[in-house]
C-alpha cells in the first residue's frame, strides 16, 4: 500500500523567532526536493546574518525569565510537546519520508526516538538535582546546584531531520536554557513541523527558535558571544572546525562526526538472525547513518566465509528499493543527487583499487515508476583491505565492504587502524569473545549481536577518536550536565 | 483480493488493521442478521477494534531506527485475508475465518519475535482472545 503524502502544496518556510513566524528577507531561497519523486516539496530561505543575530537576541531576552521558571513547570511544556508529537506521529513521520527519502518504518522509528528524548527530559526535576553534605565541618554545609548557562544552538545533519535536534533541545530547555535550531537546508520541513508543535505547546516566546540557513548562519552562531554552547552533527572535517572555533570563543561543544563502523562476524554467529541485522545496519536509511555498518570483518574458515558471502549477497539482492511511502519498500533513495554522485565515486574507486564487486547497486531496480536520479541499490564489495579508500573513508551510502581476519585480534587491529570510533559490533554465540570485544574495542557505541548500536534516550550517544569532539555527549544525564554548570555553595550561619 | 507481500513491519501492521476492521464489519453484519446472538456478535466487533488499538500501540511504542523492521522475510496477504464475497450470511463459516486469522497472527508473531518482540507478544495476546471467542461461538452454535 502506498501511504498518502501529507504535504500537498509547496510552501516557503519561515523562521520562528521570539514566538513569531517571520518571513526571511533573504533573496537566497533553496528548493527542498522529494528525492524519490524528485518533486518540489518546499522552499527554504538562507537567512541573513542579521536575522540570525535577531534570533540570538530573542533567545537571550527569553533566558532571564525562563531560567527562573521552576523545573517542574518547564517539564510541563515538554509534556505538552510530547502529547502533540504523539497526536501528530504519523504526520511527522511521513514528512520525513517525503523530504529525506527514508522508508516509513525508518521515519516512524526516528519519530519515536525523538519523542523518547522529550520524555526523558520531562523528568528534569529529578535529573537536574544536585547534592549536598551536612557538616563538612562542624556547623558548615556544602551543596552542589546545577544552573543553566544561557543560549545554546544546534547545527544538525540531514540524515535524521527530526530526531537529531531532539537529542539536545529538550534537555537544553528543560534545564532552563534557551535554544536555537538551524536545520539542515537539505531537509528542513521536519523541524518546521516540529516547531509548529512547539508553538502549540505554548513555550514562552524566544525559548525555542528556528532559523533556516546555510554556512553563513552557522558561522554567525559559532562566532556570536551570546551563544554559550553548540551541538553539531555532521562530518569530521566540519566538526573539527566547529570544535576549534568553539574553543576559541569559550563555548561548550558536542560535535558528533563521521564514522566508519566495523561489524565483526565470528564463525559461531547465528547467521539466520545475523543477516537481517546486517541488512538493516548496512542498508537501512540507505546507509546514511553514523551508526551504519560499513565494513564487515568475517572471522572464520573458508567454508564459513563462502557461506557468509553468498547468504549476505543473496539477502541484499532481494531488498526492494523505492519510494518510502510504499510500505513494501525496504530502502529509499539517497537524500540528493549529489549524495548519489558521491557514493558512485566511491564505488568506482573500489573497482579501481581492486576490490571484487559482488553486488552492483548501480544497476538500478526500483519498485514503482519513479525517476532513478537519487536511487542506488545495495552494493557489496569483497576482498576489501582496510587501506583501500572504500575500506577507510566514510561512504554514507548503501555500500558494504567485506574483509577477512584470522581471529578477533586481527579484527581489532583492523578496527583500531581506522581513525574513527563511532560504533562497532560483534556477532557471536560466545560470551567470552563478546566480553573481550566489548572490553577492548575503541568505539563509543558497541553492539553485541546488534547491528545498529543506537543508545536509548536515557543513555549518552557515544563516540570516540575522530568521530567525536567534546567531553559530554548528547542524550540523558550527560546532556543534562552539558547544559548546566555546577555551582558549589558552602554555608554557615552565626 | 490483491496480493500484498508483507515484508515490512508497516505492511504487516496495515494488513492487521484491515483484517481487524474487516472482521468487525463481518460481525456487525452477522449481528444484524442474527438478532438472538446480536449482542455477543457486536461485542466481538468491538473487540476487533480494540485489537487494532493493541497492535497500533505495540508497534508505535517500540518502532525504532535500531530494529530490523524491514528485513525479517515476508508473508503473503492472500493466504490470510477475509474475502467479503465468500462470507456466509450466518455463523457456519466463521470458525474457518477465525482459524485463518489466528494462523496469520501466529505466523507473523513468529517472524517478528526476534525483531519486534512487543508486537509479536501483542499478536499472541490477540490469538488468545480469538480462541476464547471461538469457544463462545462453538457453544452457541452447538446450542443453536
């Protein structure tokens, strides 16, 4: 069944500043295109420096009252937002599919994960508590209290247009800060729709602001002295720059960056369950996920290796690609024509460098009558070495590289030879090997018989090495600590 | 009936909802023809709509980008659907339909067990409810 599209008419998006929907004065307007149908679904302004500065001013003004609003009252705004998101669950999910291309199951999964962060932030009266000790010396007490800092902003990536800002925003405002979201201009509609709900939830003007824009808007936010901290999700190249500039201006920063995730398949893995998990990991979200599998390291004898390859290729070749609103579709298109070009470049490089192409996704096969422009079917390379370009760099598409290692030590050497450390997974029936892997692997999110090691909202979203810059991570208690500063009070009374 | 491959969680949930709605309509029609058992048949129709809610809550509550919601194999809708044209205007064919629907829920529960266990468990709960319904139907048919 093909589900109904929720967006019928193309609209030009507005900024949301100080509780008002404001037309941008910019003459630079970008098209937002549905990557499956290649039809226009929206127009997004690239806001000017002045407009960004106005958003910061509004957030600064709102901070004074908001920080004095009791946490329990702040939580109630989030309760209302959660309710509105549940009521609009299907709408929000279908909008994601329309602007990003992911399948409807994937979009609903994204919506649910976004809501879970709002839910966790609703418990802020408990999460934000400090601690105290009576009589640190006779008649003297000491306590730690957590306080908000001011205005924070987020610069999210395009691959999860609804969820990524929700790793941060609920915690930021729950702790008493005010917030600015600058959505990716590639798929800004989800944040526009979310902002409608934020408006309906009745947050005071200026507490949450949405400003559309590109690199200049991001740069303005990074430089602005009124911004106390930045959260960023995107490439390592840009993430390093964000980290550096935040350091120079004394801002707090969470920069979640690129990845090249290794999945180790041991000979004792239960292939029947492992293969669906790998399909989801390598090809789900069309490979555009920082937790996606990129390299599969197979540990085992020739017989196992051959069996693994044939089962893996057979399963991948059956995956149905098409428009994500068609419920029979298992992977959608890449998010843009440029994304596809980039991935095609990597496939060509893989062939040039001598990897064996076992499944060529360039032979496009899609369900339904849609333009092939952004589509790419699952692609699998065998005989890949970690030093090949496709074995080393983040591809961000439905491309799997298969490697071999003699044992777990060899697999770990390969993993640790790569500069990234976002996620790594092992598939095995051995508790001993799983424990050893968990203990030794240098990755921020570890999966054991799990292909996508995505932490729930009440755990931090990890990341190591070149995949993360900062100290504290998004989600859960670490986010609460990121968005607050600790103040210690020592008191005695005469 | 159009054959639909049920190869994603979304497709299974949509099919389940249609199955329960079709089932509810069937019981409502039967109730209009059988005044003596009308109350019981209408309670089954209500239960069908409750089942829809149970399934929706289970699915929307646990769907996540982490689960393999699209990669667990496939079922053919043709094997399980209710064909309105074949529905007899009395209770005689209803037991067979109930068997088919239960078979769908059990097959789907098995497929989803490792990937969406909450939905799998919800399906099993619905099978239990439907078995109880079958017992009541047997009783009234035996007595009737």
